């Protein structure tokens, strides 16, 4: 993967897997570590340290919300502040933060919250944003219920700029 990827992303549920973090670090590529929905932002220092101690300081930390048992992810903007205090750029995964994890076959979503989450993350100091976009979100093969269409994306980006 290191031969073709510019950034290696560590999924949220795997952000504490030491072997995976070390292997990603050893590629020399940027390592984007997504914060697990059950982890406090300040505790992202541990996965970041594993990557850094493996000889790679090219680290991004990504916020994507916290699961509080409400059937939806809640975005606590203090998590961005806490992760920024660790000294790494912080990315807000805006569309994944609108997901509604459920017990069904697929997760639901509330993409109408995307603009508000993006603006709040910008105000909290996020260094960058991740959006899942599609020309026809309903036909998306993954995370269709939380994707946004191209027109909405253009409006959000123009607001953020």
C-alpha cells in the first residue's frame, strides 16, 4: 500500500491497535488516526506516540464524533481543542459525524447537520475536513445515508472559505 498511497488512514475502531500503528508508521507516509467513538480526544496521545516512536512524525488526528448510546454520534468540539493541544493537525470527519449507527443492516445518517458541524469544527480550530460526497448520494455504495451531494458540498466549502 505504501507504494501507491499518500496517506494511510487508521480506522476509528482500530486506533489502539499497536501493530497496525507501527506498520503504518514504518511506511514513512502520513498516518491519519481516526479517534474511536469511545475514546477521549486527550487520549489520542497514545496512538500518536506509537506512530512517533516508530520514527514517523507525519501524523494527522481525526475527530468523527462520540457514541453516547443515543443512536447517533455526538460531536463535542472540545475534542478538537484537546487533540490540537497534542501538537498534531486535527481533521474533522464531517459526514461520518452525521451517521446514526444502528442495529440494522446499514447505518443511517443525518447529512442535514453537515454544514453546522463543519462550521463549528472550523470555529474550534480544525485544520482540515473530510467529506464523503457523491453526485447522487442515494446511489452511493457505502455510507449513502450520510453523504452529501456535490451542490451541497460546494455551498459548505464556500461558507468555510
